[in-house]
């Protein structure tokens, strides 16, 4: 359709996780291969594709706001809404004025097959199969940032946390074979990208559908020539085995950067959340990392205001995090999601109390990160510099995820540069001296 006459323009807007970004990038390349011009979301386009998230009510709201923005700017444009929110609530999305096409989790990768014409629809077309029928794995990786690529290695989740909609939106845990992912990584390396970030819904559960393991995967990817850095995105503490930590400690490519969801530092709340560990196991993972990789960045997710969380439960979480040797934590306010067990739990925490608790924990998180950055001053490190430029500065990350800044130098973009970390910048990053 985009191949004859003047090229049609398509714009993408991605909400939510890095996994969504890798998938949007792949869908975008599919459009390019059919002759479409990919333009910025704020530009005029013939078709707008919104890849949605539905982890929180805020994510749903952002999708609706994006639809309204397009309608106000370009009322004749064709609007397609795809992904998690589209899987969970297709009829709700279809009620938004101006939406023409709604595609669920399985259907989003075949979006081009649903575009017979780009005329506005009086009634939106909806294609969304039952989540139990979703069993295919659609390979994805991002290429927008020429310095790193988000590589999708796993999808879906077999866990049943009481607050989470992801299994309802993405289906059961599944993955491609390691051999296929190695081939994809070789292609990424050939494009000149130096760093890959392994993404998925529950990547530690990798291999259930192919009788392999996540440990097997990281060992195989380490052998791919051209890729100099590998980062692991969020991994469940009960799946972060000793053998993985020990391997990373001795790896030349896997970066000393961990992202481990905690969600609560109170065992009572962890049990209500139906998490598969307690705080003692979680602390043992942090202690193991610190004993082998003292300089590692350890980021943690925590949810504030889960139903039934008393003042004492919250204080227990606060003190647990305060005493934990972590580098930063992402603080999330509990968001009630339809069709989850916790939506029916009693003793809901009032929003004003959740806000107050979140603010206090965020302040602790910021102080932890500042302390971690200060601990790195004076050390030598290797930084992968990015193309992004602001106020004549360029930015990059060390292997252990310290953000640095330096005067912009185009020749450094996409290069791994040896530096000395010198001081804290006005922007809260670290200044560097080139070596």
C-alpha cells in the first residue's frame, strides 16, 4: 500500500516497558520495508500506531491522552492502538473517538495485513484473540539508538502475582531457541551496535518452552563477536541463581548492573502479593552480589500502598530498604487493575497516604543513588557514549550504570571510551576525564 505513488507516513508512540520499545522498533522496520516513511510522533502522518501498556491506570490514561492529541492535531489520520491495553480492554479503546483499528498481543505484529485502506472507520475494527491462544514468539529488537539494542529474549509470564495483569495481557511464558537468538544478536552486531539489553516479561524463566535455561542463554550470547556489552533487564530474585551471579562476576561482557524487583520489604505483604520469595531470600541475593561484585549497580522495584499495607508494614519496608546495600529503587504507587485478585482485597490504602509514603521512599532512593555515585568518584571506567546532545553535552553509562556527561564530541558517539570519574555535575551525573 505504501509502495505506489507518494509514500505514506507512519508515526509510532510507545508506552510502558523496554520490551514494548523493542517490539515497536520491529513493527516500524516492517512498515519501512513496505515503503512507508517513519516520522516522529509529533509530526503529521497518515497513520499513527500506539503500542500500549496496561500495568497501571496511569498507562491506560496516557493512551487515551495520545488518541485525543492525534485527533486534535490531525482528525483525518488513521489511528491504530495495539498491545497490552488493546488485549485487555479492546472495547474500551474502541469507544475513544477516532480509533480505527485495535489489535491485541498476537495480532500487533501482523498490523500491515489489517491495513487494506487508511480511510477513517465509522466503527473501529477489533482483532484480539483469547489470551490462552497466544503461544507464538515474535522476535524483536530495537535499532533506534545506534549505541545499544533492546533484544527480546522471552515473552509472557506463568507467575500469578495478585496485583498483575501481565499474564492476562501477554499470555504464558515462551521464547525462541538460543540458536535463533544468537543469530539475531549477530545481525545486531553487524549493524555496528556495541551493547544489547536482554528484555522480556520474566527473563529468568527463559527456556521453559525450549528446554533451555537463562544461564545457557547468557553463556551463548557472550560468544557473539562484535557485541562488547550485555545488560540484563529485570530478573526475579528467586530466579537469580548463584551460578548466574558467579558467571557475571567473571564475565568480560555482562555488565555489573542488576535490576531486581522486591515490591515489598514486609513478608506479610509479599505473601499477599503472591510473590515467590521472602525478604530473607531477597537480601541473600543482594549479599551474594556485593560479596563478588562490590561495585555493582543494584536497582530495585518497590510498590507502595498495596491493600492491607499498614503503617507498620510500610515502616518495615522502609527500614529494610534503608539497611539494604542497593544503589537505587524505582518507587511505584499501587494501582488497582481489573480482573486481578488484589482488586477484591479489603483495607485499601487511601491515595493521599500512598502519595506521602511514595514521596518518603523516593527521597531515600535519591539519597542512595547519590551515595552510590559519590562512591564511584576517582575510579577509572569505560563509558559507551550516546548520540543524544543537550546544552553541548553528551552522555553515557559506565558498565555499572553510572550516568556521566562530557563536552559533546561527535567522534565519541557509539564508542566505548576509557575515563576517570572526577566529580558530581550540576545535573546529578558524574563528570569525566578522558584517558
